[in-house]
């Protein structure tokens, strides 16, 4: 094993990517360092980051397959080498990349003989197949294999229900987590009260995002979990109607809209779509889900309306405000 020298700053906390590689289309690796840290801080950050990397990042998977010609999940079909169960397991291995919210439909319709791979999946434009060579089935006879697929984006994992659907639809065990593994280690240096630490963080992903992207996403999600504590105040601003509602003193949507309305050069807000605002995928999906498609839709919402949008955190709202202030 080759030892490498890492330059450590003694003043400002900094992070650096010291190794990055793609072992295959479905296996990316990255190693990062964060330093200098005080004694005990590396362990605190390492534990939190590992949990966020493995549990807080969303992924996209095929969650259900349907074919009216399939009588049972463990049945076999004449002209296909694999059993239905094996085909479902192959579909489970397909890695997808997307920023979609909710579910989408896809399909496979191939005539044999020949091999069926992920390349044969007809998917929506918002979904990208990471490895199109993934094997699905082998057709030995001139038969048609047609399967309807359901694609979903979520986090964690989901076990399929035991009861089979009567309409030929079968759920699939899915692992949404795009990070396959995450490890951290700590290097200490110095003596006595001057002792400091370096945090080494290793990340393996399934190819749907790079380790650097995973580190950014996990960090952002982890920060969002603590943002409410930073804005908590005594009195009525802390809780409203037994909900975790935090007042946003920086919200100035309507004041700014009134000023812009007086400007003769103001653009037609209803023709400016939120796609043009360079929002983060999370904020964009949350707004679209709430039927906010244009800038006018956004500016017409009250503070309470925006705070009630599911998964839209305070940091997302701050980012939206800063984008509006820059673009308008």
C-alpha cells in the first residue's frame, strides 16, 4: 500500500478529494479528507456523514413489473430461459438516474429470439439508464416479451408485499440508496492540548451519482435537518397549531412584487416558468408537486402556503429568495 502525504492547514477548516475513480459503470469510488479538526470532532462528523450518506440520499428504482401473460411470479414461460422470478431480480439490478418526483411508467416490448437488456427499456426523458448492458432475459423462441414497469424515486429500502396482484402486477424489492458503502477513519497528530485530527471519508456509489455529488447531497440534507433549531425563537414564532412552523423574517415576496408591478418594464410573471430559476432539483420538484409552475404562481403564495409544502426546508426557501433577488 502506497502512503501519500496530505498537506494539512493549521488555520482554516478545509476539505479535499484525494482519490476519485470509476471501477465500472455501476461502481464509483471517492476518498475525501477534512482538516484540521479538534479532538473528537472527526468522530462526530464521521458518524453523522456516514448515516446521512446511507440513509438520506434519494435514488430511483424499478418498483413494479406487470404482464398479463405471467400467471405466477415463480412460473416459467416457454421460449424464455429465465423464470419470472429471475427476470424480476434482473430488473431490480438496473441502476437509474433521475430527478423525478413520484412515479413514472416505462415498458419493454421485444420479440425473440435474442437477449433483452436494459437498453430495450422505453423510459421517460427524465429517467436515464446508467448501464444499458444489464441483462434482463434470454428469448430462445420467436415470442413477444412485453412488460410494463413502474419507476419511483425515494430513499431507504422497501420490501415487497407477500400477496401477488391478480392483474399480473408484481412488486419488486428495491434499495433506493445510491451509496453502496461509506466508511470513515481518523488520523490524529500533535501533542497534548494541541492535538488535532484529520477525517478520511470513503464513499462507494452505484453510478447514479458520483461520490462528490453524494457528499454534497448528504451534507445538504444533514444541514436541513438542523436548520429549524437555528431559527427557533421564543414565543409564538416557535409553534403554530402544534406544527413545527418557524417564522421567516427574510420573506419579502409580496413587498417586492408590489414594487416590481409599478415598473413599466416588469416582465409578465405568468410566462416565466420556475424551470428558468436554476433551482435545486429538490426545490424544483417540491414546487412542481404543489402545482407551482410559473413565477406568478410562486409569488402568489403566502408564507404559510410555502412552509406547508412537504419536504421544502428553510434552506430551500432561503435559496429561492436569493435566486429571485438576483434574477428579478
